[in-house]
C-alpha cells in the first residue's frame, strides 16, 4: 500500500482490532466502507436490499451484518462483504475503524470499518436472495455536503439520491460520522494521481 491517502486513513482512524466496544445490551454488527478505484476515482460499493423483503425492503446499506458467536467484528465484516458482494475473505486491506453507532430502533450497535480493495477489482457478485444489486457511489459525492438533501415534512432527514435509490437512515449516519476524517485524509494525502474533483 503506497497511496498517501490510504496511509492517512490508517493514521486518522482507530485500528481494526482496537476500535472500542459495542454498546452494552445491544446486538453486535459490523459494516465495511470499501474503497476502490474505478475510472480514476475513489468509489464505494453499497448494497440495495430486495423490495420484497419483510425487513428494510429496498434499503441501501454498506455491506455488513451481525457479528456471530466466536468471531471478531472485523472477521464478521469480511465475512459479510464476501457473502453480500463476493469479495473473498482476505482480499481487503484493513485501514481502520470509525466510532460505533447505536440504532435504537433495531437495538444494533454497529462498528464501521474502512478497507481498501486493491486492483484488479473484479465485478461484484451480490447475493440475490437478499439483494437487488450493488451501487457504486464515488467518494467525492459522498463527502460533498451539497450532494445531500434534506427531506420535507415533520420528520426531517438527510439523504443522497443515486441511481433511483436513496442513502439515508443508519447508513447516512455512518457516512456522516466517517466523512470528516476521510476529508482530512484526502487533504493531507493528496497526490497528483487523485482527481481534482476530490477537494
């Protein structure tokens, strides 16, 4: 790994084995913010759940899920990435972890990991039993506050519209929590091969 941006992420985020603890009494879960290069831009894959599922139909999320008995949070995160988008365990380069986020509605305590998927990047293969597909969203869009909108109505929330899908809810909270340090890493680690749009 010789990209200065990735090295800055390792410096700014907690280590994958030293990120902290899950909320007491909550269910444990882990997700992964996977960074890879596509057409010269840093890009992040999200999964879109099937519309006919009982739980969270059509929801856009980072690859992830529950931590099983006997596995660490990072092990769970890698397993879920393999199951959901087909990236084999061991292929990701772990960069760090963000702060755990608690989802009161589902009683999940979720730790977000950041990882690099090095070239070559094969096509993602999603699990058709749960997912409709994979959305590839450029990192510069995710980090640009102007791209995020606020809903109308009494219950206001931030969301990002992308390819007839919407990133919102817990996933928006996770991205929002990671964004400041990701912006800092981009600024500190900028090299000539990074696109000018990532400012």
